[in-house]
């Protein structure tokens, strides 16, 4: 059962997944073996599904973040769905997240690019050329 101790370990891992077991043990007040066993249990149960790298996007040439709202239009005569479009969008290198949502917009994507020109090219020449993309609205992140 997931408890407060697991919650604390998970919170510490979210801040820095590279911490040593001994550091986690010290911060939680639990024995190192207990921390190790709890992490392994959370991995087996799917609570921890993986570890990731967080990048300084400015340093790798992707300092502009934007959210693009896509209105989906069913392609007549084709069995092409929102899920098909979302799957295709996930293959774009610049696209970090793809979510199918409710409301006036059907899909929201998070993109990271190096310049406004790259964003312009992505939207006008690539996204709007995809089947099922009816309209796009873009919101550029000013600060996070």
C-alpha cells in the first residue's frame, strides 16, 4: 500500500532522481535497504514508470516554448481519428506533449523550438498540412 513514507521518497525522487539511496535514507529517516525496497516496489507496481532527464532548453537551442491548440476535422471517407492525428504528432521532434482534450479545442500540444521562424515553419508548413488539422491557435510561453 502506498503510504506517507512512499510519498516522501517519491517527492524527493521528483526533485532529483539521481540521489543515492544513502541520501534518500538520510532525508527520510529510513534505513537504506527500506528506501531501496520501497523504490523497487513502486517500480513494480507502476507508480514509478521511469526516470527522465530535464534539460535547460535554452542551452540546447530550444528556448521558445509554445502551446498549440488544434481543432480536428474528420477527414471525409477516411477512418482518420483524433487519436491517429495525436499519434502522428508525437513523432515530431519539436513536440514534447500531445493531449486530446474536451471543449472548443480537440488537441493541445506543447512544443519547444529555437526561434519564432522555426515555430512559424512548424505551424504553417507542417502542422496545417496534416490531414485532420482544421485550425490552430498558438500561445507562446513568456515565463515559467
